[in-house]
């Protein structure tokens, strides 16, 4: 279940700063975090206790070996040997008799500690993975919600493949660090500090011998960490490029096949994957120097302990058990150093991925609700463009220049013009897919920037030129904007859009699956379902972006007849290329290079507008004759 506590405050940051922000998500799951930390502490404590027990066993064996040797001597020799060694024969005999029991107890305790360590290590792993999966769940939801809220201008500048990689691979890399690397880093630190404390308490001189090696190792790891992070960031960028090519090819597979472009696309994909491979090899080559260095440092430490420990043993200041204990703790000292290489790898990847994730989460939305935005209640449907100028990018040339017009409630306004004249831009400004650069768009006198986006768009039904259907049934696609719609309402909308007849021709009727992006339906069928989807919303404002462009003339006539009835009482903005869709419009706006070149009804424009007349005679006259 998703945690409901407030998210950590988001500020801007890169690299390590982004990783620190991601780590703050751990605070959302305090119980899991504390439980995993407690399990880690117990498991580490059990691990640190084992060398102490091994020392006792070794010293016990050696001590009792000496005791047995002395006690096997003749009685007179036993006394002399015991006196010289400062031993008590009675104590020696007692120790020898209890040796087996002591060995068994020590062995059982070691097994017990091993079981405790294994049990709590399992709990640590399970709890940390559960925590990281929850955090990944939160991040994916946050990222998806943010991408959904971002304006069209953001998506115009960013590729779908790059966004997909950030929502999948980048979050997974961050999750791996939070679930493995972070806890491993804390555990390594505890193991390192705990080992050093025990070593200093056991033998200060021998500890000081290997202590200078540690700063050298840590310094090298820090250098590797700084080198690795940009390498992983570049690898993720190249992976995004690969994913973009994949996404484009899967989406446009029919186009690729139609133009026999498979060899070209294969070559393009090969170049992209080669770049990714080269970067991955570069990363592997960098890290190939790290791990041999770890083993070199560890071997130097072992050699130092072997020599200086041997000297102390010869001088009688160090027992064999103590030396063995010190050697085992030395391994514990270098285990964190060996793990540090893995931790650095995870950290560098996670840091690069966190930067990419928070780049999206920190993106300022070009179209967002004002803090004091009001709910747009019941409307009449009056639309006004007041001296509107629009640029897609701040430095680009205007797409619309000083456009002004009014659509009164219930009127149908048709937009006509050549490609690039600004028709689609006008309809994109009404539901506030983009914000105007200058001027204002008003609904019933309310500037669309002053009302909430959700309440604005609930009043508008839209059929875009590029029909998009979702995987699922026809019923689900028609009811996309109103999941609570009854079967009767869905069927009525389908009939109004001239879709009911072909839907019922399918064996499963309204339960027919449309396939990915509606691949099992024709262009005209998809468009009629899209119209039914818009009509089911019962909107006060209806926007039709060339909504009959993919149907034949007979189907267009049927749709137009239905739309004429449904447009009654609604304010309708229609983009069309065929004259039959604009003949009955209350107002026709002829657009040319982002400006309104002429306005009026059909007869007036045919007589007074050369641009309209040219469009009519060159592109639409044939449609009128057929109609």
C-alpha cells in the first residue's frame, strides 16, 4: 500500500545532492528502516563475536596440550615443570578434564552465533528490499503523475524513449542502491569501526601497523567514485537513445516495412548499441583497476600482520589464538573495503539516475493551476480569443498573431486554412494545452488561466486529428472519460457517432478488444469511437480537429448528420478540410500564416475572400458535387 505521509521537500540538486534527496524517501517508511537497521546491527554483532570465540578455542587447545604434556611426565618432573612455568597441577588437571566440554560449548556458541547472524541477515535483506520496492513504487507514481501533468511543450522537447528509461531503468538502479548499497555502506562502516575498536583493545601496536593502509584505500575509492559517476550518467544517456530508437521502430513498424527501411533502421540501432557498448566497456575497464587494488592492499596488510605478529609471538607477548583472532578481524577490516568497490558502483549509477529522475520531478510546468485558481462551474459556452499571440518556444516566431474572435454559446465556428496556418494551435489553447504568449483566451468571461485545469477540461469534449485508442475493449474506450457511464449511455453515444452498426458487426460487440493503439480497427472506425468518447462527456464545448478526415464520404455524411444534432446548444469549434463540414457554420475563420485573413459565412467568404475561394475551388469543390 502506498504510504500517505508527505514527501520530502524537493529542491534542486545534481549528482550527490539528488542522491541525498532520494535517500530522504527512506523517512517515509520508519518502521521498515528501523527494523532493517536493528537486524543489521544484530547480524554484525554476531559476526564480530566469532573471532573472540575462535581465539578461546585455539588458546584452550594449546593450553590443554601443554597441560597434558606436563601431566604425562613422571610426578617429580611434573612438579619441577609446573613450578618453572608457574602453573598449578590441580588447576591443570581440572582444565584438562573440562577441555572437551569447553570445546563443545564453544563450538555450540559459534553455531548459535552463525544461526543468529543468518536469521537477522535474512531479515535485513528482506526488510531493506521491501523498503526499496516501496520507495520505487512512490518514485514511479510521482514520476508518472508528473509526466502526466507536464504541458505539451515539455513533451515537444523530450523523447518518449528517454522518459520511459527514467521511469523504469533509472528508478530500478536507484532502488538497488537504496535496497542494497546504502545498507551495505552502513553495515561496512559499523563493521570497520567495530573491528578497529576490538583490534585496538586487543593489541595496539599490531593495529597501528595496518592503520596507515586504510586512508590510502579510502582515498583511492573516493577518486574512483568521482570518476565513475559521469561515466554512468553518460551510459544512461546512451541507453535512453537506444530505447528511443526501439520505441520509434515499434510504433512505426508499418512505415518501416512500407518503405523497406529495415536495413537502415538496423544500422541505426547498431550504431546506437555500439555507443552504449563502448561506454559500458569503458566503465568495466575503469573498475577493473579498482578490485585488484583492493586485494593488493589486503595482502599488504596480511603480510604486515604476519611479520609483526610473528615477532610478538617469538617474544611471548602474543598467543597463537590472539594472532589468529587478529588475522580474522583483519579480514573483517578489508571486507568493507572490498564491498566499497561494489557500493561505489551502485552509488555512482544511483547518483546518475537520481539526477535524471529529479530533473523531471523538478521541471517547472509551463501550464499549471494558479494558487488562487477557481473551479469553473456550469457554463454557457462563450469562447473569446482576445488579441492572442502564441509562440511554441520563447525565442521562436509567433504561430498566431493578434487573433481575436468570439464564439457565442451554441454557435459553430469553423477554422479553415492551409497547413501551418494555426488552426490546431487555436484549439490547443482552448483546453489550455498551451498558454498564450500574449492576450487571453476566455470562457464565459473567465480567463482560462484563472480557473483550474481539471474543471476547464471537464467542460470540453475533444476529438483530435490523431486518433488515440487504448488497449482494452470498445466499451472501455468510449467510456474513457466517464467510467461510470451506463451501457445505454455508451450505446447512445456510439449511435450518435455512427459507430454502433460496425461495433455490433463484431462477434463480441462492445466487448471487442481494439488491440494496441486500436490496431484492429480501420482509421474511420477509430475516429468514430473517438467521437463517441467525446460525445459521452456531454460537453458544453465541442472541439473537432478534422474529425472526419479518415472516413469515406458516405460515413462522413452520417457522422455530420449526427454531429449537427449534437452541436445544437453547444459551442463547437471545428477544423475541416471538406466543405460539407463548414457550410452550416455560424462563423468561418480563414487563417493564413497565423492571422485571421477573413471571417464570415460560406456565401460571404466565397465572394469576398480570395484565400477561401481558392481553397473551395481547388480542394473542396469535388466534395460539394458528390454531397
